[in-house]
């Protein structure tokens, strides 16, 4: 920290280094001059063609004849304005520092006067003649002499008190002026900041186009978008049959894994989970992130199960093949076996809790179908609501309810179904 140069004031009412301000102003001026020179040369190249002709000259001029000259001219104007504002600030800073130094010297003098006045006041209070007021004297010269001595001591005490008050008042006044100078300095600093910001308006890039804004929005909401896509793909895997259903099942698994990776790549998510497990901070963010990760993992299980079975089938086929298998043949078998495994997973329609409910109430096939669709439909709804809540403040309070719904889905439907699939895969590899 820089040492306070105004030790008698006790603080620096005018912070700032004129030398650094001047160096920055000089650099801006040089940059503005260089831009002006470059602009003038480019303008000359664009305006004169007699000294340079041919295809290269045409191509060069076409490359330059656009926004570049305008940007250079605007930048020159902006830097020139900024340098001018810094020059004005430098002059004001220098004069205010000189005034602060003057106040600092005055404060030193007044503090010296106050110290001397306090010492004088202490001495005056100790004058033994003040005690004469408590004594009794007979009429005559003795009384008159005592009264004269008491009056003189009282006058000296009064003069000392007046000196203390005057010295303190003078010190208070110079401190008031220093605080007033500080306020003026801060106001000038804010004005300079505004002027510097205004001077760089021409340097600011244009507002991003719709594509840039869209890409930025996707980046900011990538996890929620992937979650919506995974939920929709999972629902379509139930609605569609044949190759389309298989494709959506595998896509749902891949998107669920991508959602999990995106979620874990967020430092805020990792910090929330860490605080929950290490500090016991089980707040709304912890549960939202935990349930989200569990849902991502469960959503990936069918796809992982199909790929695992496909890989195992391709490996077993290769092991027992009568002749060498090429990489292309291995990949072909892997793809075929994966599709077959995905079809079996879809056909099994694993929903242990739903099946249990149907058997318990003696329900029809319609009830079983409704229960099979309950979790995917709810997943699409909660994922869509989560994406909307991330962008609409009025909906944020409802995220707790969607977390509860997702937790219920995981416990009642997706979790038991995943346990069965994981068991099947384990048996295949076992």
C-alpha cells in the first residue's frame, strides 16, 4: 500500500499519481497519432491508383475498403478524446494535491498550536492562586492583594481555554476543508470515468447478431438443453417402434451422458455437491444437482446396457470365429448386436413398480401403458420447466417442485427399472 503523504491530515484526500496519469495520457496520444497516420495512408491507398495497379492492387483495395478505415478513424477520435480528458484530470489532480499539501502543513501548525495551548491550559489549571477563592481574608490590603492574584490567575486560565478553543477550531476548519477537497476529488474522478467511457463508444463492437446471441444462450443453458433433449428422446423411444425407437433409445442414453458431463463441468455444481457431502449443506441447490445427476445416470442405463450387450456379443463372436475378423467386420457385428440388444430392452418394457401396481389392482393393459409413460412424460415436463425457469425469474420458485417430481420418478420408476437392466448386463458379462 502506498504511504500516505499527508501525515498531519491523517489520510489521503486526493489519491492518484500525476506521473502515472501523464504516462498513460502520453501513450494514448502516441497511439492516436499512429492510428491517424495509418488511416491517412490507407485512405491514400484507397483513393489513388496511379502508382499501383493490377490484380494485386485491386484485391488489396477491396480488402481494405470496408469497415477497417472507419474503425481506425473512430479509434483515433476516441483515443484523442480520452487523452484530452486525462490531460484535464492530470491538471486538476496536480492542483488538488498542492492544495492538500497546503492543508497538511496548516494541520501541522494547528496541531502544534493546540498542543501548546493544551500545555498552557494544564499549567493554568494548576496555578495555586486559583485556590485563593476558597480562602477567607480580612478586609484591607491582604484581601485586595489576594483578589488581585485570583483575578490574574482566572484571566490566565480563561486565556488558556480561549487558546485551546481557537487552536481546535482552526484544526477542525482545515480538516473540514480537506474533507470537502476529498468530495470534490471523488466527484471529478466519477466525471472522468463517465467521460472516458463515453469517449470509447466508437470503439465498442456492434451488438452481436441473432446467431451470436443464440450460440451464447445455448452455451449458458447447455445442461438444461441437453436434459430436455434426453427426456424427449426417451419419450420418443417409447412412442416409436422398430429402427426409429431403437435410434431414440440410444440417443437418449448418449444425451443423458452428455447432460451428466455438462452438469459436472460446472464449478458451481461441483462446489454445491462438495459442500453438501463435506459440510452438511443440504440446500435446494444440493438436492437439485444430486437428483439431476442421478436422473442423468438412470437415463443413460438403457443405452449403456444395449451398447454393453452389443460389445459383448461382438467380442464373443470374434473369439469363436473360424477365421480372422477384420475391424470392419467387428464393428458391423458390434452395431448389429447393439441394435438387437436395444430392441430387446424396448420390448421388455421394464417397469417393476408399474407391473406390481397393475397386478395389485387387477388393472388392464391400458393402465400398464399409462404407468410406462408416466415417468418419461413427467421427465419431459420437468426438464422443460427447468429450462424455462433458468431464463424466467418468475418460475424459479417452482424448481423445488420439479426436483421432488424427478426424485419420485427416480425412486419409483427409473431406479427399479435400471436395477433390472444392470443385473441383466452383469449376467451377460459374468
